[in-house]
């Protein structure tokens, strides 16, 4: 499949040159310091919330806000720390350590790299290759996927089910993919060392999330907090990623691998820009918390650049895209992006959209 998309072309070359000119050595050094401080803040937030639940919270009015705080802090670790590290935007030994933070949250960094870095980033929104849009039969995210009668309600029920995605990863997802040695069409390396890291991550997650609390609290209390934290975490992470690709403005014109094969001139960089939509570029709170994932177009084209630079690179991408006759799509607010995703869910649940008209 790697030969189906033909590289970046003039557009990707121009954008890389513009990024290199924008991110001077001094800018990158300031960014590295900013990233280090941000990582400390988010990790302190997560550890503080966990210790507050473990050692302090005994009443419901204490447990609920601390559980939500822990869930949002863990999502922040995912957005800002593990995401950069597992993309190679944080280099060296520190990058490997930060990458393992995903394993500590119950997922597998090895499976995630195969699923996200390779399958999703290479074949964004292409049915049969991008596993991020394969949630059948529960949800229909692409025009080429089968339409079931209950999908007419997916714009209502999927907001709840997004919160269950974390449970899927904890219970079956990573395990089944590691056992198969494959995520969609993407193979997973299964050396003894990688399998050992995979198992160690699962054990450490179960230890801090379930085993240790069981020494201090009743099982039903532990189960309740675990469920709440996992649901808020899953809802937050899943919704953020959906707003980048499963929205009305994102292109779904090359929906399947077969259709891509019939268009051998398709450029990878152009496909990334067409199938990805940014949102809320001027919202400083979201820019900080989401780890730049509201700038997914920038990220897809420059995944090894630290996310603290994405807001700076967004207008650069807009300019370079226009110079190459391409459109850079961006929702002005979080609200408009959420609304667009809701409309796309509704559209996919009510009609079979001809591929040529989708997006």
C-alpha cells in the first residue's frame, strides 16, 4: 500500500522550507523549555489528582471533582506528552520515557504507533486502511461503510459511546491487535522486548488504577471511580480526534483503498490537507490543553515538530497552501467544530452519500 500515495510534491517541499525558516534554533530551544515546563505541570496535575483520590477524598463531593480532574489530566498527558513522544517530536531517551506514559494509562505505545503513526497518518479517512474510522457496526463514519437502520440515531448516542473507547482499549483492543500482530493492514513488531514492555505496561496500569485502591477502598467504590475516570477520559480524547477528520469540511472523496488505487497520482501531503480540519486556532486554553491537536493539519504534515510550535505554523500553512492552490480548512471555534461533527454523524446515519459528493 505504501506506493499508493506519491509523496508530498511541491506543496510539502514548500511547507517544509517555510517551517525550517520559521523555527530557527533559538525558537526551537524556547519551545523545548516550554514543553519541559508544560510536561511538569500536567504530570503534577495528574499525580496530585490521583493522590487526592487515594489519600484524601472520602465524600462524594470530593470524589467526583477529583475523578474528573484525574481524567482530564490523563487526557492532557495523552494530548501533550505521549503524543509528541510517540511521534518522535521528543527525541532521545526522554522521548522513550515519555512515550511509555501511554502504557501507564492502560494503552500500548507499540500498538498505538502502528495504528496511529502508520495506518492513520498515512491513509487518513481511507476506509480499509485507517482504523480510526472503523467503528462498525456501532458507528458509520465514512460514505463507503454499510448503513444500518440504527445509524440514524448515531448523532445522539455516539457522544455517550465515545466515553467507552477507553474500556475497549483496556479490555480487548490492544490485546487482540498484539495477538494478531496487526492493526488493520499495518503489521506490529512483536519482538520479546516489545512484548515484555507491553505486558509490563498493563501490569503497572492495573496496579495503580485498580490493585492499590482496592487495599484502601471497597470494590464497588473502586469500580465506580475507575468507570467515571475512564469514561470522561475516553469521551475527551475521542471527541477531540473526531473533530479533525469526521466533519463536513474534511474530504471523503477517496474513501477506500480500491478508489485510491484508481487514482495513482494522488499526493500524500495534499490528501492530508484535504482530509483534515483544524479548529479554534485563537483559543489559548485549548491550544495549551489539547497539545496542538486542534492544529491537526499542521501536525499531520509535520508530525516530528513539537506541538508548542503549531499555533505559530498554522498561518504559515495557510499561506503555503494558498500559494499552491490548495485550501487550508479551519473551524474558528470549538463549538463550530463540534456542530460540524454532529452534522456529519447525522448525515452518515441517514443517507448513502456518493463518494464523489462526500466531504
